[in-house]
C-alpha cells in the first residue's frame, strides 16, 4: 500500500483489463516524443525568489535504521494479482485501483515518516525548514536524485506538479481541488531549493507539503488527449524500481534500477534487494494457493483463517520448506465494511439504514467463520489516536431494533417475511469481488432473512466491481479503503463528491451538517480544534448510517518459502505486508537467499526435512478494542 506523506486519494481493489502489449516499445517512443515537447513556463521567464533570512534547516540522520546489513541483492520475487489494472496512470478515470500503489510507491516524496518513531526523515529532500507564517516549508533537494531516465530531479518539477494536478485534462476532480484549495504555490529559490506554501496554516504541516515531483520534461504541456495517450505509458519515476515489461491481462514486470541514486542513503540502504518483481495475473485465490505450494509464487497471504489454521497444515509447512509468520502492527485501520448507496430510494430514510446495520450479524461471522481471529471495527476512522472517537460503537445484530425501526418507517412484513412498503421489498444487492468472502456473506444473508432483509449476493470480477461502485450503480458495496496518517473526510463524505461518478463518496452522502463540519476541519488552523472537529465528524458519519463497519485485522499473516529472509526485527510498527517490494516507508526489507533455495529444492527431492518455523511477533500489538 502506498502510504504517502502527502495525503492521497484512497485506494480500492485492483482492476482488470484484457489485451496485450509491450511496455518497452511504448516507453521508448514516448521518451523520444517528450524531448520535443514544450512546457508551460518558458525558461527565460523562470525567475528565482530570494530565500528568507534566518531559516533553520533540519534533517534526520539519527533515527534507527530499519533494514538489515545481512541483506543480499539479487533474485526474482514471484507474486500474483487477481486482475490486470485498467491503466498505469495514477490520476484520472479508472486509475484508483489497488495496483496503483505499486506505481506510486516508486514515486518518492520530498520527505517521509519513520515507520517506528513517526519523525520526519529525508527522501527527495536532504533538509527542510518551517516558515514563520506556519504555511510554508522549505526544502533542499538532494542533488543526487534522478528520474529513471537519468535526468536530475529539479525545482521546476515541483512547480510542474501544481500545473499538472490543477489541469482539467487529467480529469481528476479530487486532485484539481486539492492542489488548488490546499496547496497555494511552489516557490523556486534555485534549481535545488524550493518552498511549498499551503493556502492556510495547519497542524502537521509536513504531512501536507511533502509533495512529489512530476517529470516536466516527460509530459510537457497537457491537452485533452492526456487520458487516452497516457493510459499505458511508463512514466519516469524516482524510486528503486520501474516497470520493464508487461502483457495486458497476463503479467507486469518491474526491474530494480542499477545504480539507484538512493541505494546508499541511510534509510534506503540494504533495502529493495530483489532484482526483479513479477506480478502474474492469477484470477482465483485458490489457484494462487496451488501456484504457491509448487514454488511458483514466493509468498502467500494467510490472513484468511482457513489458510492459517487448515490449509497450511500440510507437509510443506511441517517439514520446514515454507515458513509462517503472524506479525502484529500498529497503525490506522482500513475502513472495511458495507457502503450503502443513499441515492437508492430504499436508503434515503436513515431509519432503513440503521435497520440494515442491525440486521447484519457481523459478530456471528467473526465467531463462526473467522474463528475469532478478526475484530469488530467500530467506525470508519479507527486507530488515529486523538483524532478517533473510541466511544462510537458499531450497531450490533438486533432483530427487535430492526422491527422497531422498520415499523416506525411504515414498513410491514410481507407473506415471505421480508419487509415491504408500497410494493417495495427490503431486498438489496451486495456487490463484492473476492470469492473467499462468500462464506461471510452467506452467514449475513441467512441471519438478515430472520430480520426481514433479503441480501442478493453479486460477485463481480475486480474490474466490473470497481467500475460499478465508482459509477455509483451499486446498492451495497462490500469493500474497504486504505488510510492516511490523519483522517481525511472531504473526498469520501462531502456532498461536493456526491451524485457524480469517479469520486470516493460512494455512499452519495449529502448532509449539510456534515459538510459544514468537514469544511471547518479543512480550514482549521488549530490542532485541538481539528481533533474536536474530527470527533464530531465521525459521530455525524455514524449518524448517517451509510457505513456498516465490519472487520479489523491488526496484523499480517503470511507464508513464505524458506529462501526468503527477513531482518531480525521482522517488520516495522507500520508494516502491513512483510514482503512488500516497493513501499518507501516499510517495503523492500526482505531478500532472497539463492543458496537456501537450492538447498530447499534438493531437500524436497530427497525427502529431507528442516525444523518447522511458525513465528508470532507481538512487539507492536496494542489493545485493539481500546484504540491505543
């Protein structure tokens, strides 16, 4: 997952596109064309500002290193995705799929956050400073930083970010809005010194202004062809890896850059160790499991209880060929749940939304299907420290409350036991994509019937689900969003993003009271006021009834062949995938041991076993029900 220092639009599930193509040809053609492009600001008009006196430059080369000096370079990581992305663009139509994180993770920011201490650490900038106006941050750019085509990263690439993100041609309303209403300007003092200015003073200014550059030399002046012409282009980036080859619907291959500019930097050293990362499209999770058991995939997610408790109870694990790890983390929790589309007539009445929530027996799913391994999520913004209201409780299964709410709204039970009113039955379609979630939904469906609510289960592939939800054509979406370090409300809950496609307000919430609170939160200059507003917003969201929280999983559980090695500390406080190859905050900590691979394969042929390895790491475990 991309956990950007700059608040970003949340991620959804991966998407799918059929066809074929080769990236190298497209990349080379585009590079040749880009050298001929003109940019918006002629070089003769590029004036430099004067850097203010008395700037106090800061850096951080003293926080603990979170990598291992035992790491070795080399090898190939074989991974899988359930569907091919709809585009390689990271903005614009169809770009908000989960594979987007693999691309964004290789687009570095000015600064980052240390995953254990929470302090600022260098990324594309070596030093930073805070302005007296509490709106501006200053950055010294790392003169070694390079785009993947070898060109240096310079100040004007950050100026261009504003032009790019504000352009109507990228067809990205959220970015248009954010970079207009939240980021006022990028000021250039010289080729390697900039200031980034907010439209207003805010607490945690570094979380807002640590933006990423955009390659001006590559894109040039944008026009209405941007979306179409850049759908499958391999854009220069600043991270350790770049897409090197792909075939639509089949695979995507990333190569580690030889001589990556940051490979010897304190917080990058001994990371990003594998030479190649290959994502093969394997649409069925069960089929991925079969590939994993044959060694064709190097890791497998075991968070599903049946894989951790049952399916992994086989000789491959018992003989020590494959290791298991259960690693608890400590971070903001994904908003996993059921999202009710309030543009549907049936959900326009809050009482019906509340009744729906009380008809969902989430607790039974946790106890019976999930073997009590998961925890009940209480609300959409859990785990944000002082910014979260831990007094909010999710609505529990209660048929009596369903009866009271439905009756008060003028509904009656029909002859089939389903609530009805004016020939409308309380029958809604739940759209989901993962086959592994079917047992959970079946339990909900059976107990919802007892409460007079009919659930129609609609499983679509990731592409179709993604498209349907963003077009706001769903009744109920079964899904989750990723997180930021601070709660971000506007994109998902403000009426500015309701009743229109391609926005994150998938519940079409249109609540003037909530809008006012969100606007005040965005405009607030005071941290305590923002905290107070955050708590009020969460209560207002809970009051809408548009989100039914389901599960919280405060850990990762993974299986991995013994030839993959982890540091002694295993992972960081914020690690949500121990084998994430790219994340600039927590990724690339593992490495391949070619000698162990050969040893393992020979042992399997001869029937020789190793010690079974099952690791349970609770160094970052917290009281999940108390919220920290």
